[in-house]
C-alpha cells in the first residue's frame, strides 16, 4: 500500500470520529453529565431506601410527602443558584424563611388580616431583606459571606423579638392550604396533558430553530426520544401523586417557580449577564454590564423566594415559631453545589439545583423512615456537601 493510500486509510476513521464528536458532545456535555449522574444517584438512593424500608419509601403516600419536603428547599435553591452563579453566597435564607413566615402568620393573629395581605407581607419582608443584603454586598462592597452571616443571626433575632419567643398558630384555612392542600386528580391529569404538549412543542420548535440558523441539532429520532422520556417522567410523576391525594400545592408552586427560573437563566439577557458576572466580573464591567445591579437583583430574587418559602413552610407546619427554617440555608447551598453549581461563580442551573434539592430531601426522608439519629443525618449531609465542593474544585483544577 502506498504512503498516500495508507494515510487516507488512517485518516478516514479520524474524520468520522471528529464528525461524530459534536453529536456526542450534545449528549455528553459537562452540564449534561452532571445532570445524568445526579439522576442516577437519586435513583440509587431511592432503590436503597425502598429496599431497606420494604417498599414504603416509594409508596404513593411517602412519595407525596417527599415531594412536599422538596418544595421548600427547591424554591430556596432556585434563588440560591442565581446568587451562587454571581460568585456570591447567602447564609441568611433559613433565618429569613422563619422571619417572613412569622410576619405573615402574626398579621393574621394580631390584625386578623386576610390571605392576600398575609402573603404579601411575607413576600415583602423577604424582598426587603434581600434588597438590603444585595445593596450592602454590591454597593457598600461588604463581602456577601459577612453580610449574610450577620443576617443569619439578625433575622433570627428579629423573629424571636417580634414573637416574644412564642409560636403562633395559623388562623386562616386558606393560608394553611398553601402548605397542606392538594390539586384534585382531574386537574392533575389536565396539567400533565398540557405539560406533555408543551414538551413536544418545545422539542420541535428548538430543533427547527437550530436548523434554521445553521446550528447542529439532534436527529429527529433523538428529539423524539428526548421528548418521550421527559413526557413519561412527567406522566409518571403526576400519576404517582394522584395515586395518593393529588399534586400537593407546594409542589405545584415549586414547578412554576423552577420553570420561571429556568427561562430567566437560560433564555433572557438577565440570565446571560448573571453567568458573565460570575465567570469574569472585570470583563463583564468592560463589556458594559452593570455588575452591581446584577448582584443586587440576584439577592432581591433570593429574598423574594425566601418569602415564598417562609409562607409555605409555616403553612405546612400549621404555625410559625422563632426557630422555623433553622439550617435550611445549608440544604439550599448543598442542593445547588450537588446540582453542579460552582461556589467560584459562573456555573449552575436551576434544573441541577432542583435535582440537588430532591437528592437532599430523599436522604432526609429515607433516613427518617429508618429512624436514623439526627446527629448521623447531619454528619451524612455535611460529608456530602464537602464531597460535592471537593469534586467541583478538582474539576476546576483539571480545566
């Protein structure tokens, strides 16, 4: 064989491999690998707990409880991932959940206010605190670690101060429904039908847009498979919840917030600027991005979602106490890091954060079913958080 023929013979596999690499990259990007790995980890945890609890863990009733447990952490994680993407941190969200829930419930018991006023006060407290902490971080140039560490103590003290250290029961059944009620089964079926239609439309629309702009897109079969998998997951989720009592309202609120957060982070200029600020703040400043304003907005959204979580948390418990929300900030941060967010900024997704919240809630739920002591649960969750941060640091060193 001549040298030219031999060279051509050896180059053909390389050309084929290089042509296939982009297609493989679409399925095995870094973020996709993290998401797939986390889904597998959740499946393994579920399988283990289902085995050791004799199937109780995956029963419709416990699955419904698990989803309600995930709701508060998931809502906080949506806001937390936006803060972390900008290379900041918020250690005060657990205390802010307690303060906003306390304010909403006390307005009912002291002023006998209605549902709308109570919820608006809870959200307003969260938004005001988030704006204050964002301003101190972005404009006063105080490190967010210090600002929110002080907030962790200050807002807990405020909740104890306004309540006198007492626990206040919820007076309004409509407010309690935010954390304890369910969407009926018929509505659940209607919602999943709309979700499946939306998944199909989005998959087709995205493929057409990519082809129209000359971008590489998945094959028709690949698009169909991805849409079918997502549709099957949505249908299975709703049918399992319907097997007990329907979709819990907190879960529905989480889904709505997660979808809005995903759109904001991936489809808007605001979201792209958040990633730019966290990835390289100096370059972002020179490119015309108002870095301080982006950080302020991230903290405002975090505070607002802490207010939402505070109302749901109090409604789920049926009362507001001065110690409500303790250590929720660690669950939210752990969920984001486990879901692929980097504490160095510039990386993280809402989907990953929500999957991380589900992972953390699964550990809590499963260990509680097996009566694992609280100190052991804390050791396990702390170890997982350190491991997740360590793996992120290792990945950055390799990059």
